[in-house]
């Protein structure tokens, strides 16, 4: 018995203790906080904390070492630690769906807290569908998860409309294609005046909602029926440019007329002499005061 006890003690010393395993869900574009469990209050800088990222076994990557995010990680700009050493992931993508481990302590004595993070996404197909035209678009709701979790149970991903009615089969404006593994597809009509809202839900075996995401197929052509041609967006700019040209021409004409009138009305400079003309002869008269004539009696 003592030998077995020694072996068990050695396993604890060199492999550490695995804590609880958590299961979290997040939507693409959001952020999530992964708990590090009972972080030591004596280590406020998280200097003894390591975060491991396991996307697909057996590959495991170190994302945080000594409480610092590794700069060589492709996700470094989206990762950070809070005051409790929890891992914050911003702007979630499908690549973030993985198995995470927070390891506290050193090699000989550590404690692990693990989390399975699954990511829900909704994407239209085709992704470049023209939002100005009535058309059908297929919505794919996908749940990305770690390989350990295997396949998604059938009917665990479902669609609902704005009335919270589960969509099955085919109905007015939609067609449900069913669920294949962790992807559920729904084809809907995008029509002017009918921008409906669809919700994709992930439920567990007891029909409890794990996570959901909404999607509204946007139609932007409601008020464009009176606009001729695909280049109609350039019409207002052309009108503005034409107006500016006419205004500029009118301004030039006004300036020219004012300049001509000013030239014609300009008087010759004043002089101390008046010029009198009589035929072809020109004589000058002196305007200076003349002495009064002397009367002779």
C-alpha cells in the first residue's frame, strides 16, 4: 500500500491537479472571458499563470506565459488578462473555438482549470448577394467546437422566426434544409417591405437554450423603383456639378460687365487748366484770379 501511495503522490507532484471543466458558448464578433479558477491573491501580476490553447489535438500552444500574452501569437492583439488572471478574447472568430487550460503554479506543483469554448456563426450564401433585388438567400448556422466534443446531436440547432416559432419543412418565405453535423441551413426570401428576422438556437438534450444568434436579410431596394438605371447614384453629383458650372459662368459675366462699366465711367484726372476747343484750334485759359478792372472817371 505504501508503494501505491508513493506512486499516487508522485503523480500529483509532477502532473499537478486538474480542476473543473467548463463549457462556454460565444457568438462571432463578441468577446468572452475564460475563468482561471481560484487565482492566487498572492500573485496579483499573474506571474505564475500560463494559458494553453488546444485547437485540435495533439497540438497545444502557449498563448500566455508568466502572465504575459506571447507576442508571437497570431491572436495576440485580441488577447489580454484581467485582474483575476482570466483570459479575455475579443472579436471572437471560428478559430477561437478550442480547449483552453489555465495553469497556475510551477512544473512540480500546479493546478489546471479548463474550458471548452464553442463559437456560433451565421453566414449567408452566396455572401455577395445583391441586397437591392428580391432573391433567395441560404443562411447557414454553424457551431464550431473542439474535436473532443464530437458531433452535434440531431435537432440541437434550430431556426425560429420573429414570432419565436420553430421553422420546420417549408413555409411562406422559407425552406428548412435540416441539420448536418453542426450546420443547420435555412433558405429565405429577401423581399421589399418584408425584412423578417430569423434566430438560430443551440439547445441541449433537455431543450434548454445554450446560445442563439439573430439574422435579418436586408433589402435596400424599397425606395429605388423610381430611380432609372444602375448608375442612378451618380445623378445627384452630376446635377450639382452642372449647377456649379452655370453659376461660375454667370459670375464671370457679371464681373466682366462691371469691369466694362467701370472703365467707361472713369473721369480724366483734374487739372488746373480748362481746355477749350474751337474748331481745330485749341486754346488754354488761365483760371487764376484776375485783378478787378480799374474804373476811370
